[in-house]
C-alpha cells in the first residue's frame, strides 16, 4: 500500500476542489474521487453541504466491481475506508 492510499482527503483539499469545480469549470454536479482510504470529517461535511459526491477507495472499488453509481451516491460521506462494500 502506498502512502497516498493511506491518507485521508482533508478539508483543505475539499475546499480547493469546491472553489474551482463550479465557478472555474462550470460544473452542474461534481464528484470528488480519490484512492485515499477516507475523507476527514470536515471534508465529508463540506462535500455534503456543497452537494459534492465524495467517493473514497472502497466506494471506488465497489463501482469497479459493477455497483451502479446511483447506488453509491446515498453512501456519500459514509463507509469511510471500512471493508464494507456496496452490492452490485
């Protein structure tokens, strides 16, 4: 496991994303996808308040195994690096 996959996405990283995704790139909706194990509590809160879908490595793994994105969206801000997987 690399150092990158062990870290969490911080609120600073999420703020940088939020600050550019809509005003700079004109996005109507946004997903922050990471291979990190988790989002910090503050980063999760910011994502939820800003309607950003936060996908950490476990949810990304569930998507790669065939889970539909629509089934992962309600898990936004949950799971947080556990071994639980969304069913396909």
